[in-house]
């Protein structure tokens, strides 16, 4: 049977869809406890650090954000002192006072806004994933084994929230990457196979399985991930 023609309202199949389809394939292998040795290796410009002979199976761009304030609420403004006599001098002094008040008000507002915690990008570069953990390839090479990740959840398509224990203490990060779903399912299979998102298949973007079905590219889904 010929494939249905796309309508103007039907999103096309993209590289991001290929990523999700491949993620489903790998998730199925992990759920079946299959031999992962035949999975195609992705080469990296550094050796894996989580185990000897670590082989990567996916890589892509990544942005890591930390929940923090960018300021402490303090502020200061330097305004020039203007002195004068006569009508012109009085006008200059008044203008200087008004300008200084506006500058101080703006500085105070900016300092208050900077003191409010928000998600702030702290690392960006490459993400390399393996069955043993992941590496961030930024100006540094940062390795994370799955056992160091204490919790994870998909919070949006291509965005996973992770908590973990680093050598500098606990971290709480948002990891944005087209491979975020693979990071999540690999960690969950290794460390928390009863994670509700893994069990129910809700780690996939809403509506994606239907989208794949329309394009007749539904992958072999792990148990719990199929949409009837």
C-alpha cells in the first residue's frame, strides 16, 4: 500500500525523529537484557572514563543549566557631583539629582532581579552516551557514571532534569539535548527500572508514537511504551 500523502498540517519526519526511533530501539534492547556489544560505536576525541574500554553509542550537542541566582542583591551607582550657581547651575544640579535617582532605581531593580534564582547555562558542548554513563565534552571532559546520578525525570521534550553527587557536592541540572531521552532511559534501566516514566512510556514526547505511526515508522517499543 502506498504511503499516505502528507497534509500541510502533518509535521515532516526529521533527524530528531530518527534520534527518538533509535532511542526506542536501544531501550528495547536494554529491556530485553540483550547483548549490546553489537551496537554501533560512536568515536570520541577522548577515552571513556567510567569503565575500561567504554564504548559510546550516541553523541550530540548539549546545554547544561544550573538553578542559581546570578547576583546577591547588592548594587552601587557612581554619579558625578555637579555644583553651580544661578539659574543654569541650579538646573544642572537638579538634572544631576534626577538622573542619579533614576540610575539608582534601575540598579536596585536589576540587582533584585539578579538575586532571583533561575536556570542558568553553565556548560555547553558535546554529550557522549554509553551504557555505563555519560561524558560532557566542553572545555573540560566531565564523566558521570550512572551510579552517581541520584534521580532523573524528563521535564520536556529533549530536556531531562538530573540530580547527582559530584566531587564538589550535590548538583541539580537541566540537560538539554536531542539525546536527553536516551540519557534518561539508559540511567533508568541501570538504576531505577521502576521509574514511573520508564514503566508507562511517558519519557517519550506526547504524541510522538502517533506521529511515528502516521509516517509508518513505529519502532519496536519496550513494554509499557506502546500506544494502542
